[in-house]
């Protein structure tokens, strides 16, 4: 005799998060230092204390404020004895090291921790931040799909459809299964207008006013493109990142007078040149996406 097992929507989303996180490092293309591989092996073999001691030693040997330090923080969190300790390190990475290759994964793991506490709002906040601040991350599309599921379960259809659109934009050609999962939500979004926040609203001509004299008409501003690397809820966080980027020689600026405050680099005459800048930045672990620059 078989007993039926009922699985709640929240449990389904949590399980999908576990699958996503299980492959997070592989999806992010992150190589693990041999030191941390050794620590993992020790913990897996049941020698937890020795494994954590290896990570603590690696952390103590690295300089705070560097990407290497953020990597050590990440592994201390992954091998932590308690969820509370892991959460502290993940939050620190996501706030203090937004350019770390582990920042997006840390937000994903924070969302999972919220799901285990059944805090759907908290999980959605972390996933939305991942989607907003790390749109170029290999984890972004799948995180957006999970965000869409949570939003639809909460009957927040506009947010769900916005997450679906964001996920579709981040798909690679090989993401056939993910594309099929997103297509499942298309009927629900058929009549829901969703606007990309990076695209300015269209300007509707005012037909009540006379046409401007062509001799005195203001010239149309030339389109320019920038690389957007992050977006924050607070101006202080955006300013801090822009300052760090400027110290590294990038022409960084903060755009917006209210949340989200976007951090952008450069102004380029063509989209292709901006895309080339994205590739150049990725070589120094600065990830971004091409957006149309705000007017000067």
C-alpha cells in the first residue's frame, strides 16, 4: 500500500532552490582553491573541526577587502556549523564585496536560508536583489525563475511576470529546459504590461502645441551606452561601490535620485563598444550589462 505525500507550493519552490544551489558553483564557473577543496574533503569525511580550522587559517592569512578574503568568507559560510553564522558571512559578502564572483551565489544562498524559515518575503528580496545587481551572472536567469514562482504563489502577478521577462533575457541558447519552464507562465502574463526599468518610457508627441520652427528646434540628443554593474536600495551603498571602482581607475558614477540607485561605468558611442567594455571588465571580475546611458 502506498501512502500519498502532499507537497506544498512552498516546499516545491524550496526543493527547486536546493537543486539550483547544488549546481551554483558550477553554473558560476568558479574554481575552488585547493585549500578549500581540502577543507571540504575533511568536513565530508566527518572531521568537521579540522576542515573549519583550515578555512579559518586561510581567512586569517588573507587581506580584508580583497576578493581572496571574500572567497575565504564564502567557504567559511558554506562549511559553517550553524545557519546563523553562515548567514552573517553571506550577508557580509553581498554588502561589502558586491564585485566578488561569490556575491550572486551568496544572495542565492541567503534566499534559501529564508525559505527554510518559510520567510517568502525575505527570499524574494534576496532573489530580486540578485536579479537587479547581478544581471550578468550565470545564476541570474534561474534565480529569476524561482522569484517568479514565489511571486505567482503570492498572487503578485506583475512581479511574477517581471521576473519571467528578466529570466528570459538572461537565457543562453543551451537553456532549453529553463526556457520551457518559463513558457509555462506565458499565458498568465499575456495581458500584463511589464516595462524594463533600464529603458526610458516612450515620449508621446503633444499634438496640442504648434510644430517647432526647424531653425530653432533643439537638436535630438545622441544615444550613448554604458555598462551597469549594480543597483542598490540606498544611495550610500551605490556611492561606496562607485568610489571603489573609481579608485581602480574606472569612470564610475551613480545614476538616479531614488531607489534603485544604479552604478554605471563609462559612456560609449555604440552598443558594440559597450559590449566590448563588458568583456574587458569581466577579466578583472567586474560583471555588468549594456544599458542605454541616461541623458547628459
